[in-house]
């Protein structure tokens, strides 16, 4: 029901690049990826292992410092990289230096050279300002968010305390201090939570389920034990466990239950968005369905937005509204899930779709898998590719010639 | 098609702190050569335990409660560990779920592939020497028994001649093999050197050429390089001078060297493919005529003349006497078998009567075991597995009986004590949050039945043997024995060097689809992607050329495209090598492509069994329905039918159908009685009461019926098109 949802963009990723240094080389895990996630939708991210889908998720939630690009959450920039600006400065210095040299050789007058120098200085100043702003946003977005919350709390209680009777005042003051403390410690980024692939590895075996689930609240400055307990019980029931489970340790649970605990841990923070990084890959088929149904329910009851990272295409198709296909750090195709499966354009998407196993022996025995060989399919030697919107909402990474071919394929 | 593996009534449980966990409860299936059986089920359904039982790698706390796994005439549950080692990895190989944990991370992949080949070769050499000596000694004994004491001197001489000329043959063959292996290795070296130079890899050309020259000079053997020594020396000199002239810094023209290398390669190839001298014959000739230069005659002619010489002077007579010896051994064995047959009814009656006494039972076992051991014809190269394994099988069956005799009353007492305690607590009005661990009591009659069955099997086999005794061709047996000795002798000298193993490994890596295996050979597992790692594991499994390949969730850790590639690879290898595959997975989706037959397992039992078409197009068991409907396909839109709850605790297996608790189609009888196997078609059965004629009609969930409808429509469309 996409038309019922509003079109408010919750998360915007712009030109996200995440490079890792390994020895002399730089590994471009994510390279210039842009997408929006609207409020209340499930955005699926697929691709083979090593294509950068997990890195994208982790970069968004600030587990890594991103190399360049920006991530906006609720309109606020939460993290930004500086590489692109530094490269711009370097490139400008080189280019204008060469131009000045050429001018000097041609015997141009000082005014022309001065104009060039001024141009360079302007570019440098502009990019330096960008760098400063990016650094500030990356570092202080949480503090700024906390500051606004603190201001809100202060304003709220100022009013209340003015009107309060003297006997109410001590209790109110105590409550005020508590709320203030919570506001100070709240981070914007905790409004995005993550569910990890391996339920066993993501839970500390020495903590009880209650401690595990309450951990986020405790870190957030909440000290009221009774409140925490109530919250934990509430969440346990929400994810389909029972109160009695709170005192147990993770090893006493089955794989599906462990994954429910992982989900409870992220949901208790009342996030607006959840990044689910292959939450069902490590589970049995029957349990997978339970977890997917649970995520679907939570999405309805809590109004969650979900970034769903997986490699199982049939599950992604079933669960997501829109799907982005990644290959070697690039987003090669992005479309609504029906559109993507009905009209796959990029050869990699086609090869991916042809590899889906189906529970149909006759079909399986005739299946022809399409192999994707980028060197053979694409000729990017002259015309460089970029991400283009071929149809409203259907983006493909291609160059001019391919765009034309794809348009023909779509019948546009 | 012939059955290669039969699993019959297999029952396995595990001792745990909480009690005995029934992991596999009475499953049976057959496997035919070249067919793929997929075992599908949730974790904990016993599918991996079954495969581990086949390989004999069950955990230490496992108890095999009963059943048989028949492979190659042996019961894999009863063979001793030594024999199992001959089968495991060699005849039956396994691919594990996580490729990285199956590989050694700090050893390059090459050595990991060659490791098993080299070890197997080493072990074969060692054991061959031992067996050769043992059989020869036995033969001597039998021959003396036939021809009497007076012929002893002659027999001794003959046997020692046979031994000696075999030793001579081995010596000659070893020399030949050294040179031959060097030629083979150098050939591989040159191929690799030229490959690396061509691919502009990092190679030290000067050292490489020097190495080739040095190795070429070392290839020298009277039989192998006869008449070619000069040419080899000249070529070696050529290469050496080219190495000398080579300068790193200047641009060198390597075409001349390359041509020389080409010549060397073709020369070596000629050597490798030349007729192999028959050292068995030459050994005798050379022993009798020391100092004669044999290398002057061409190999083919030499093979002929020495054969005649051997036959005339030694072999004919030897074979005659040997045949007599073999016959003697055989006759003895038949007599002993008759004695065993006379003895068996008494022993059978003793055991069948039950109520055994430990001491007398032990005596009976010893009596039977001794008699049977004495009745084995040790000179028969075709080993009779029933007789060979009789003693150990009987012993363990009897031991099991006495263990049960001791443990049963203890278990009963414990159970009674705990039940009383529990009841007392409940009577006091306390809440009791523990259950009484059920008693593990073995039925003594069953155990007696097992013992009697072992005796009966032997009796049947021996009766057949005795009845057939007159038809056995002694000459064929004698020849087989000599062939066997010859094979053992040449196994002793067949040395697989690391270099040769490397070539075999590279061939194998190429076969499983790894590009540029020569470069990949020297990389560590972490340098491979997940799919490539799994290919390495498959290459290791194939290195011993197994008959059965067990794949335990080989694609679960891999993503879709790689999964499809690995499945295609397994399918291709299966066709090319006529492999039999057992494919274990929890994902029904992946097996549609690969499986011929599918067994759906739940709580240690097979609940549905049929061909892939049966299970996918006409599923009958509610658990199969649940599995199928809990996975979305590309056209699924509605809410998924998740299976509620978790599998039952198998320490307390449910009385009725194990799936009843989670089954919305469960009938009342499902909670009370285990359903038998209802046949749907001859190739398809399911264990569910829903198939009983009196059961109410139950339709599978519409998510499945719709899908099957769609699939049929689609396939029908395809066929028409």
C-alpha cells in the first residue's frame, strides 16, 4: 500500500563511499552509493557476499567513519566524509597551477594570473568550509540532538515547576533531574538500531536475557529498575517470548528465540529505523518464517522503517517495498520490488534472478543460469556510466549506449 | 541399478546430562549407485547424525542402539576402526557446511589437497610389504603340508627364489621409478615454468633454467633412457648455457630457450609414454644371470624373452605347487567350515535359550570365534567379510547383553525411586519443576535376537560356501593369488612424490572449476572467496576418488549465485564420476535441482520419502506442507505459514506423532500412536494418519496448492512451446 504511506524521507544516503586501506591498496567496499528510504517502508539491499551491502548498513549507523558522502537521518546530517572535498582541492590546485603555468609561458599579464589565483583560493575556501561542516556534523550531530532534547525538557519542566505546589516539588525535581539526564545521554543515532546476522555471536553469553535487553536503556541513563523491568517484559511479549525467559541465559534458547532476543534488544530503544543485516540467514527455514512474520508485525505496530540486508532473493522480494541491487560496491539497480522482478535491466540483476532456487524440480532441471561477466558485457572505456532514472523510481547504473538499450527493453 | 548403501532400522541416541536423547529413531533407506538422496529437515532432526553414523564419526557420547548400515558387504556400524579408516575418506567422503572450518587456515590449500594422497600412498606401501610377507609365509606352510616334509627343502628354495626375485624386481623397479618420477616431475616443472614466464609471474629465470638443466642430468636409468643419454646431456648443456647467458637487466630473447624446453618436454613425454619393462619377469632373469646387460635389447622384446625364461625355468612348476597349496588351504577351510556348521546349532541353542551366564557365554563366544577364525581361507584374495567380522560382532553383541543385564535393574530402581520422590512432593502440594528421566531399559529378548541373528547369518553363508565348494576354480584362485602378490610388490615401490601429487591436485582443482590452479595452489584459504573455498573442500573430498559423497549443508553459508554454482558443480561431478550423493539441507528450495529422491526428516524419523517430483508436486505429510509453505517464493504475497513452536525435546520423545504438537491438522490419534508408513505410490510414502482410509480429508494449505497449480501451468506451457 505505498500510496497510503507518506512520502517523508527518513534516511537519505548521498554519494556514500567507504574505502578500507589494506596495505598499499585501497579497497573500495562501497563506492558512490545514493538512495532514500521513506518513512515506514522496507528497503531491501541484495548482492553477493563482499559486494558492500553490510558495509553500507554499518556505515549508516556510524560503526565506521565514512570516507566521503553524507547520511541524513530525519533531515539531520549524522555522518559525512571529507575525501571528496579534499580531492576537489587537490584537483583544483593541479588544474589551476597548470593553467597559470601556461599563462606565464604565453606572457600573460599579472591581472589574469591574479584572477586565476583568486579562483583557486575561492575553491579551497569553499571546500574547506565543507570539510569543517562535515567534521562538525559527524562529531556533534548527537550532541546537537541531545541539546535540543535538553532544551525541550527544560522548557517543559519550567512550566510545570512554576505551577507545582510545594509538596509536589521534590518529586517533580527528582523526575526532572532524571529526564534531564536521559535527554543529555540520548543520541540521535540510537534511533537507528541494528539486528545482526548471527544471533549466537551477537549476545553476550554471560548476561541474562533481561540484562541483554535492558543494556541499551541503562546506557541511555535510565536508572529506574522497576521501569526497566516493565519495559523488558513488555518487549519480551512483543517479540513473542514470555516473562519467564527474562532470567535465563542465551544458551538456553533455540536459534529462532535468540534472534527474537536480538530483535528485542533493538526494539526496546523505540527506534524509528532498523537495519536488519541478514537476520534470517543463520536460521532454519521454519524459523525464518517466524522471524519474518515477527518483523512484519513489528513494522505495523511500531511503524518501523527497515533496511533489510539479505542475499535470499525470494525473502527480500516477499518482504521489501523497494530493492537495491549492489555489485562490487556500486548500486547497479534500484526499483520497487515488483518492478525489479518484472523488468530487471542490469545484467547482474538478471544473473542474480536466474540463480534463485525454486521448489519446482521440472523448472529447476531446465533452469539456465545467466552468468555475469562485467568485462564482457560492459564497455566503459569511452562513455563512463552513472546512475540514471529510466522510469519513475527505477534507477540503473549504465552509460549512454546501455541506457538506450534498456529503454528499448522497457518499451519506452 | 545396484544398491551401494543400505541403511536399515538405524537407531542412535546420545547420553546427555538430562537423559538419553533419541536422535535417530528407526530410519531405513537404500541408495543406488549414481543417485542423489536429499535429506531435508530442521536442525536437530537427526539428518547430520545419520550421515555421521555412515562415516563412523559419531560423537563420543553416542549409542548405536540398533540397525545396520551395509556398504560393500560390510556393516559400517560394526567394522573395527582400522577397517573404517580404509573406507572413510577413501570410499565415502564428506563435504562440511562451513568451508573455512573444514580447512586448515595456516596451511596453503595445495598441501591440504595433496596431504591425503601422500598419506594414503605411504600407508599403502607399508601395509603392502607386511601383507606380501605374511601371505608368502602362509603359502609356504600350505605347500609343505601338501608335499610333505621331504619336499620341504625344495619348497623353501622355491619360496625364497620367489621372494628373492621379487626383491630383485623391486630393486630394479625402484631404480626405474626414480628416473621415471624424475622425468614426470621435470615435465611438470617445465610446463609450470613456461606457464609462469608466459603469464609474466614472478620467476627467477636464471635459477629456473639452471634447475631444469640439473634435473635433466639426473634422469638416468638403463631401461628408461637407453640410447638417449647423449641427447639428454646435450640438451642439459644447452639449457645451462642459456641460463649462463641470461641477464636480468637486458631484454632477453627467450624464444631459443623456449624451443629447447619444448624439445625436452617432448623427449620427456616420449620417455613417460614408453613401454614399461615387466620387472617381475626381468627380476628373475637378472637374478639367474647376473652380469648380463639387459638394457641392450628393446623393452618389448625383453619382456617376451624373460617371460619365456621365467615360465620354463620356474613359474610353471611353481604355479603347479602353489595351486596345490591353495587347494590345500581351501580344502582345510571347507572342512573347518563343516566343523563350524556342526558346532553352530549347539551355540545357537545356548544363546537362543537366553538367561545367559557370563562365564559360560564367554566360553561359547570363544569357542565359536576360534572355530570361525580357523575356518577362514587366508589364501583367498577375496575376503569373506561375514567370517572376518563374525568374532568381533558376536563379542560386542554379547557384551551389550550383559551390560543390559547389569544396568536394567539399576535403571528400574532409579526410575522407581525418582518417581516416588516426585509423587511424594506432589502429594505434599509442592510444585515440581523437574521430570523423571525415563528409564533406559533394553529388551533382553531383542539383544538375544541380535546375537542369534549374527550366528544365523554366518550359518547361511557357510552352508552356501560348503555346497558350492566343488565348483571353485583352483587355477583361477592360484593366478589371483600371484597377481595379488605382484600387485602388493609393486605397491611397495610405487612412491608418490610431492611433485607428482601436486600435479594430480592441480588437475583436480581444474576439474572443480578453480581458475589458474597453478597460482591458486600456493595460496592460503583466506585468500579464497566462500565459493572457491567450498570448491577446495570438494577437491579434497574427491582426491581419494570416493564412491559416495556426503554433502552436509554445503551451500548454507554461501549466497545465491555461489550456491547455484556449487550445486551445478556437484551435479556435474556426480554425472562425470558416477558419484552417489547424500545431500543434507534444511532448505527444500535448493534440492529441487539436485535430488533424485528426497527424505524429509523430523525428530529422528523419516516422515515422507519419495522422488523429487512426488515430494514437490504431491506432498502428503503436514510437516512437508509446513516446510514448503514457510518459505516464500517470488509470487508469495500473503502472510507466511510459520511452523509454530520448536521441535520436541527428544529426551522425552512424544508417544504419538512427534509433529502433532505443532501440527494444525493433528488428529486425536496423532497424540496417542505413531503413524505407520502409508504408501501413496510405490516410490512414495508418508508417515501420517491423514493418509489412513478412515481419516478426515485434509487439504494442504492453499499457499502450496496454488504454487503447485502455478508450477504445473508453467511447466505445461513450457512443454507445449
